[in-house]
C-alpha cells in the first residue's frame, strides 16, 4: 500500500546524501540544476502519494497501516529528515558563500570603476550616491 511512498522517500534521501557529499568535497557541481529538479520531482511524488493515501483510505490511514508498513514508513521518514537537515546546512552555507563572494566582487568593481554619482537635491544641496556596479555572471563556468 505504501511501497511507492517509501520508495520515493528512499530515493530522495539517497539524492540528498549524494548532493551533500559532493558539495562537501567541491563548491561547484555542474549537475546542481539537474539534482535540484530531481529533488523537486521526488518531493512532488511524495506529496502526491500522501494525498492519494488520504483520499483513498480512511481518515486515519497512518493508524490503519500494517505494523511492517508503519515501521518502514517511520524509518524512511527518519532517514529523510536526517538527510534533509544535513543537506539544508550545506546548501545554506553554499548560498551564504556565494552571496558574500558576489558582494565582494560588486564592492571591488565599484571601487575600481568609481561609479559614484552626484545629484542636486530639492534645496540645491549636493548628495553623493553610490550606484551599484554592473555585474554579469558566466553561468557556464
């Protein structure tokens, strides 16, 4: 009854563990977009399967599971939770590092280009404005 749900949870767990392991070794993975899409598809499969179980079964479908099925679902849920925590930490750190790097690049570009403009205010005063330096990203690296 819950085989598809447990299979999707196990697949998502394995994918998150692989992603976490690869990101801990190298800061850039060319297949990161594909991994993210696969994770989204698996999460969608899990949500769809839970919705199906709620629709087709009794209101307390979890309570009506066989003990073996309940144990398998509990184990898959626990393992998925643990993998999700590790994966979230690693991805958060990668995002922080990327944001810090982009801020440093923007600050250096602004320093080098001297992109500071001066404008007159309503009362005739002069105000300096630091305009952000244009930055483009080569996503193909």
